[in-house]
C-alpha cells in the first residue's frame, strides 16, 4: 500500500462522505462515536436559547422585551455555530459514561424548565406545547446529523441553481409532456369555481398532498433503482470515481493488485436509507424547478387569455382580483403546477426517454458514492487490520448483486479510529 494510505487519508475520506451527505457510508457508523459529537453543538445551542428564554421569563420580562431576549439568544447561538461545529470535529470521541452524562443532563434541562414554569402559573397546555417543541427540535437535529441533511440541502440548492441556469433546456424537455396532461384542466369551469372557493391554506394542503404522493411513489421505486445501480468496481472505474476526492492519489493497482474488480459490498439499512434520501431530494428539487416553470406558464397564459369577464362567467360570480389577475388564476396555476411536478417526478423514473434525460444523472452520483465507498473500505481494512469488527445489519437481496467471494473490503468493518 502506498504512503498515501494512512489513518489521515481514511479520516479525510470519512469527512468527504459527511460533506456529500452520506455519513452512513462511514464504517462502523454509530450514535455515540459519530452522531453525538457532531450533534453536541446543536444540543448546546438549544440549551443556551432555552435557558436565556426561560431566564428572561423568570426575571419578569414580558411581551416585546421577552421576545427580544429570546431572539438575541438565537442570533448569538447561530453566530457561535461555526466555532462550535469546528470544535466538535476536533473533540475526542465520547466514552459511554460521557455520552450518557451529556444526554441525561440535556434531558433534565428540558424537563426542569416546564416543571419550574408550572409553579409560576404556566398552563398545562403551554407546558405540553413546550415539551412537544423540545422533542421535535431534538429529533430534527438527530435526523439532520444522522443522514447528513444539511450537506444534502446545500447540494439541492446548488443543483436547483444549476437547473435554473439551464431552465430553458429543462423546461423545453419537460413542459410539452406536462402541458399535454394538464392544459385541458386549465380551461375547466368547475376547477375555477373550486379554486375561487378554496382558501390559500387549503391550496397549501393540496400541494403538500401532491408532495407526499410523490415521496411515497418515489420511495418504492428508488429502492428498486438502488438494487439495479451498476456496481462496476473495475480499477479504471474506481480511479475515475475517486477523482476530486481524498482518494484521488491512491494507485488502484494497490487496491486491486490482480486487476480484477472489487467484490460489491452489501449495504446496511441505514446506508440504503441515506442513498434513498439523496435520490429523493434531488428528484424533488428537479420536480420543483419544473413546477415553477409550469406555474409561470399558466399565470402568463391566464393573463393573456382569461379576462375578468371570462373568469366571472366560469366562476359564476364576481372574481376576487389581485391587480389585474384573478386570484383563482393563481390558485389554479399552483394546483396544476403541483400536479404536473408529481407527474414529472414519477414518469422520469418510468418512461425510458425521460429516465435517460432526467433520472440517469442522479443515479450516476450514487454509483460514484458506491465506488468511493468500496475503495475506502479496502484501504481502511489494510490501514487498520487489527481494528475490531462489527456485524452490521444486512440489506435484503435487491440492494447488491449476488454474493461473491468477499474481498478485504467486505470481510470487516473495523471501527477503530473512524473519523467523522
């Protein structure tokens, strides 16, 4: 193994996984040694805001003063976040005792605040809302750290910007198909009547329903797609996948000395879920960009074709107006755009032509992550040959190709000095 294969290289690769939003790809990934250290700054931030907010309440601050103190605590915590996050990357791994002490102290803090508040005249409903908010924020932080949702969000925003820059190309391919499905409904009087009577809150729930259907329809399909992802682990493919990663300087002849492909490694349930989150996030962002284009098209079409008199005839009464645009037009465009986005997200995974144009590039990213993961496991098994192993939960057969004779990458998942 070349000199570039070291513990530092292993840790750099693990940090690369975190930055790509796939922390579950780290060997031996667990709560105490990986999630809790990175989650500690977030827990500390919640504790500081909580104490500041409750302290202002206990000191008798009311109304605007109380809200300003809470807002100042939030701003101060966010300003300190980069330093706290940097500290969490350098702090030693928590021992079992330290981890339990930290979690117990945090739980006692969250419980002590509402219990103390009850003695100061808080209602039971207020305490219940506080506890639900505390549990929700803690659970949200756990999910964000465990599945790398912040890096995924940054990646989604970057892809959305790229899609916006290439919007004409993207819309030019997607809009004709979607207009063929949705254009007829735009001129349906019953839909205009329904949108006229529907409040914006209910329109939001309709769009949320479309998003939920999209996620549910995509989840099962994407799980099948992960099972069909090409696991070509030949040295030349591995070398190409590792470009612009910490493993770019590794000689693949040392990873696969005989020149044969590495054996695919079965993925744990958490790793499959992490890949599903990547695919679903990218798919939803792309669908949202297409939906914005569809919304803009219908608003422009309605502005040009649907006059106030026409809207009144379709609705059956005087339409509510926003400037020179009927409000029902905006609601109509939003609902049709949500339906079109859902249709686009599903058909881009099923239709052969749409799949090639829109979905194949997303699968390419998954293939790259799996290739880097295979090289990482091989190098880690050589750098840390005596590290303890842990049997991770195995994913059923669709996740990987039929089992082959295990290579060094698949025979162990040492936990030793795993980085973030």
